């Protein structure tokens, strides 16, 4: 581990370093699938809900409790908005342009991201997918996840792992030579997260400042494929 204690999860680390300033928040929009935080500087951050109900009242988050998943989602979206607009992030960066998955023997995806799984299949590589929330014929039984992670050469890790509490356990079980790539609009593209074990790159998104279309789509229950049309792919 380069610099940070392996048992301090990213949300707690970022909260301690950057604080959570509710006076910088303009609006919290939430829907069936996602929550968005709009900062007063126009930055927008998002985080998947995964079934949790989010209170959009800003004043309720004066003292965010990381033991509460609803708070964690808002905090995740906040840091997404606060840190993703850094000049360190590259634009128009797709994971398949940056990573050659054909060079790996054992590929594991934690968090089923269907477009990524379809692209891996198109590239003719074999892989295992795990997801606690979804049902699909492509999924490997969750009881096998730890075993597969221990043997993986590369892991495609959904960034929802940051808020759902599985991040540390997922990365710690991997061998030291494993490459981990984080992906999804919930990604917090902070350089500090690159210091965690085996994290090589983070793929996420930003949005045009003050783009209320994104907030409206999310509030109306829209998901990734809908609101990302208004976004820009980024990587760190």
C-alpha cells in the first residue's frame, strides 16, 4: 500500500481530508436508480442508489453518518462532483481503448456492467462476473467470488463498491500482481484512490456545469444509458 492504511476505506479517507461542506451544495436530486449532487460551482456528481431511498433535503447531511447507506450515496456523489473535474483526468477515455484485456488469463468483473461484459465477449476473452444485486445467466455464483478474486490477473471493479462497503474486502483478497480497474459513473476520480492496493486506473464521467437535464433525468428514474448521453467519459 502506497501511503494509506489499507483498512481505511476511501469514503472515510476523503471525508477526513476534504470534509463534507453542505454549504457548497446547491441541490440533491434523486430517483429510482441514481442520486445526483449539484454543487454551487456547477459541478455535478452522481452515485447509483442500488435500491436505497435517498432524502434530498440538504440540511439533513450536516453530519454524514458513513454507517448509513443513504448518507454514503450522497457523500459518494458529493466527492464525485468535487474531485472528478480535476485537470488530472483524461477526456474521451474508454476502458477498452486504454486496456488490452486479451493479455490477461483470468478476468473477473465485480458488479455486472452489461456493455462491458458484451465487449469482453466480443473480444473473445473468457471472464467471470459477480453481482449481489442482479440476476443473469452470465453471473457466477457469489459464493465463488473470493476464490476467483484470489486467482484473478485483472479485476474490473464497479465503483458502486465505494459506497456499498465492499471495496476494501474486494481489493485486499487479490494477489499483488493483479491489476484493478474501477469503472462506472459512480467513480470518484481522486488520485488518493490510486494509492489503494492494485488500483491502476479509474474510469468515470463528468457533466457540463449546471446541466439540469442530468438532474431531471435522474429524478425521473433514468439510468446510466440515459443520463450518460449528456456526460463525458473520463479516466484517471
